[in-house]
């Protein structure tokens, strides 16, 4: 079973880290109170206890934190993880592998003593996609990674007269689950929307989110385009979004958003405003994992392979 056996921080860079037993991961930053937090794509570092054991075999007295890693792990072959791999840590936090190994520009004390150091070869670095508390004995799990598509339906946006803020908001929300691989900014045009929905699905996108074109204006045709494409409807999604939105604004009852599936792709209509988009995504969030797993056939798989 893959797990975290030490949570380590240091107050200053260049120091060995101390195992503090627990900590808070902050989205887009790293481990709270750690000197290395906030460094570009290397926000947290991980090193396997199996790697540390190799140094011990050389007679070097080392332990968790001595290689400046934030998390010492057990039961997972870190260096075999492809870039982009997503890992859950604890109950809430999600990490994304961004770098394998690291070139050392200066020799650390361990290298000077042993003539070798495992961290540059076998340590990995991650971004924090979702924050949360972490502690020793927390499990590490490999998460499925999904592909998403976004279609922004806006006459003014397509003409360059309005900046698309909703598309980026959707993309940022989806990071814990996967990457947006294709985006389209289209006018409110029925044939173009139908064509784009089918082409995105044929590219292997797991979920397509549309934003805009769900109201009562004559040019609002996103629901009609979605209905023309879908094989099956998923009425509970727009019903839940409208129900939650009604507690915020009575205008929510005017939304004509729909959701459904085309082949193995889920299509969900979202409102046009960034604020309303995020409110609706929060409604979907609690069931999103299950929807993705059942539709795609993928499932969470605990990372149990070791470095042996």
C-alpha cells in the first residue's frame, strides 16, 4: 500500500528538512511553512523510503527529510510515474507530477560524504492542484486522468468584442481531474456548434463543457445543438444546477441548459457568466468522479508498486 511516511519542511532553503508529521498543502503553492513552497512547477518534492534505503546501504546515516524532500513515501515507484500523473494525498489534496529528478548545481553534504545522492535521480516534483491536510500514514493513490473540451458560444466573443472569462474558469476548475485538450470559441450558430461537439467527442474527449447560449435570446441555441448530438440525456445535472442557482437568483428558472452523452462523451451546458459557471460546477463536483468513472470505465487505482 502506497503511503506517506514523513511530512517534512524547512524554514530556509538549502537545509535538510524536519519531519513534522503533518501539514497543509496549499493550491498552486506547496506545503505551508516550507521554504521551497511557491517555486514554479516544483511546489512539493517526494522521495521514496526505498531510495533512502539505498544510501543507508552505503553506510550513510540518513532519514526522512535529509534529502530536502517534502514527502517521504513508501510502496510506490515514483520515478516510473509519467509526467502529468495525478496523485491524491490524504482525503482531499491532489498533486500533479511535473518533473522527474533534478540537476544539482552544487554538491550537498550527502554527496560529499558518499560520492552519490539519490534525490537528483529518484526524487520527483509536483504541483498542488487541490489543497488539503496531509499527515504520516496517509495513503497515496494514482488517479485516472481525463481529457476535457470547452466550447464557448458567444457572437461577441467570436468577433473579438468580448473576452472569454468563462472558458479559463472551467479549465482551472477541472485541473484536479485532467487537462483541457481542446477549446473552441464559436458564434451562436447551430451547425457550427453541432459540428464542434461531434469533432471533440471523436478526438476522445471525456467531457465537453459548453458555456453560453442557454437563455431565451433568439440566438441562444446551445441546448438545441446539444440535443441534436446526444444519444442519451442526463436530466439530473441541469435540474440540480437550476435548483441550486434558484437560491442565488430567480433568473435561474430561465436557463434551458441540458446535459447528455454522445458515444462515450458527457456533454454539459453551463451558463455564460464566470460567476454562474463556477456556481454550477460546484454543484457537479461531488458526483463528478463517479460520472467520469462510470462513463469512461476508468477507476481510481491505489499505487502499490515499489522501487524494488
